[in-house]
């Protein structure tokens, strides 16, 4: 079996959970199947894959940016051309596996030109008109759409009904965690006395809500510290907010992560935390949650999206109302006040990961999916695909005719 990933990220070109997913899933798959990964250009270079079956194919021209949506159309065109040349040169792929809207236009062209089954993995739905139109095209053309939580599946089914097409080929396959790297510290349950936030410092991740909640927490627990690990648009604003809330500087530790952190580095931050807090307004899944739980650290998370699927209230953590700093503060303080509760939740948190959230198990699910896709669903382009194509051309401009040349190439 041979699969082709099209991915926007691979170490060290990493911006979030998508890159971690691609890195660890490809590592697990590469033990069993041949895997080519088509990537944007990157200098000085990508990390060497851990298995000889994995081959990285960086493109020579495309260096796209998430802040420039049209740059991903240029990437998709070069990626599609590259796969075209590989197929015409004799390469045979059982499946094209695309990650998010930034890659799916390349997968769609390969799907129709070469009749290769298309798996479209959606990590996080987009709200911008251009990106949503590209996603909708991918949803209408993919042979299987995979998502990482039940809430994402429900969201996509609702969206397809609004867009007036059937989407009955959505499959939930969770993200995973490397239990050999994310594990309790030798002196567990001892900790280093801090609450940990790890993630992008963006509005939807909720760091401002956490800092406001911490105002109440530190008044009751003056010895506890808050460690904010990440970078983003809110970096300066959060510093200013700490000052305006009159929280002592010694109690809030900002660690700016301009560079990608390895799994080993991330694990050390989790291992030292007393509690890990994820105050996101929405999370399709929540990689930070399962990595913290693997280190046997209890979590307080927003009751939303995939987080509500991972965390069971009073079992392995607490669920707080999104955007509600008082509710968030309440549950953090309940956790801090009871070391026995933290101990019990930590043990239960790691125990619950073994069955569903390990990469070897997730790789087996994807390989079973690939085997089931011996042939594409259909060789007929759905009518909705032309409607979404027209929307994309109107929003992005009409300089991408080759990207939408879907003519059959045996």
C-alpha cells in the first residue's frame, strides 16, 4: 500500500496541532506502508523522517502563509502538478490524503484527473468565505471526510444540509498521544507549583479569560503561579492586562515560543504543572488536553467541541463554561484545594487514553480506511463542485484555471 499526504506542516515548519498530527500519524503509518508527504518549500530543511518508507517531497517554489489565503492556491497548484508528474512517471497511489482546506484543492484535482480515492481530513472548520468555499469543494468531492471529534462530525453534517448536499461519508478518528514521551515525572505527583496554559495567544484560545480568572485564583492561592506558554497577537495585550489587574509580576510567567517545541520539551512543561487549563472558545479536538492527561496532570477545560468529549467532569478534569472567567476560576480553585482529587484525576486521565488515543491504534484505523477505498465512490464530478469552484474563482480571482482542470488523465 502506498499513500500520498499533502500537508502544510512538518517539523520544524509547525504552527499548531495539525503539524503534530501529521508528524505522529505519518510516523505510525510509516511502520506499515509507503508514504509520500508533499510539503511547502522550507529552508534550511525538514526533519528527517523516522522510517525509510516515509519520503518527504518539499516543493521548490511555494512558501505559503496562513495570513495570505491565496498563497495556498499557488501551493495547491504546484502540489497537484508534482503529483501529476509522479503519476505520469509510474507512481501508483492507493489514496491521496489531504490535511485541511490549504491542501484539498490539490487533492481534488488529483482525484478527478487520476481516479485516486481522496481522504479529506478537516482539523478545524474555517469561517472566512474563501476558505469555507474551498472546504465545501473538498467535502463535496472527497471519498471520505475524516474529523477528530463527534462535535466536528455533527457540525459538518449540519453544514452540508445548509449547502444542500448529502455528506454521509464522514468518519471520526481521534487524535493521539505518544505515551512513551508524555508520561508522569519520576517524582509524580510532585509538581513545580504552576498552572499551565499552552497554545497560540489568539482570541479563540481564551488566554485573556484565563488571566482574568487567575485574578480571583491568586487572591485565594497566593503561592500559585500561572505559566503562559505560547506566542501570538495577544502577547502584548496579556502583559498589559496583568498590570491592569494588579497581579504581581512574579505570579505570571510568560514563555514566548517563537520556535516549534519538540514533544519532549512540551512534555516537561506538562510534567511540572499542578493543573493544565484550556479555556478555548472552541476546540475541534484538543491535543493539549490529552498530552496533559498522559502526564497524569488534571485539566480544567472549556465545555465545548472535542474537549467535552475528552474530559469527563469530576472524572479526569473539570468542564467550565466558555468565556466565563468566574466559572473557570471556581473549578481551578476546586482543583487546587484538593491534592487527593488531583491525584485521582491524574491517574484516571492517563488510564482512559490507552484504548482510544494512541497513534498505533489511530494508524490502524486509517489503514483500514485506505483498504476500504479500493475504488473511488464515483467517477462523476458532483454538480455542487462546480458551484463551489465558481465561488472560489470569484473570491480568489480567475488566475487558477489549471487548478480546476479536472479532465480525466488515464
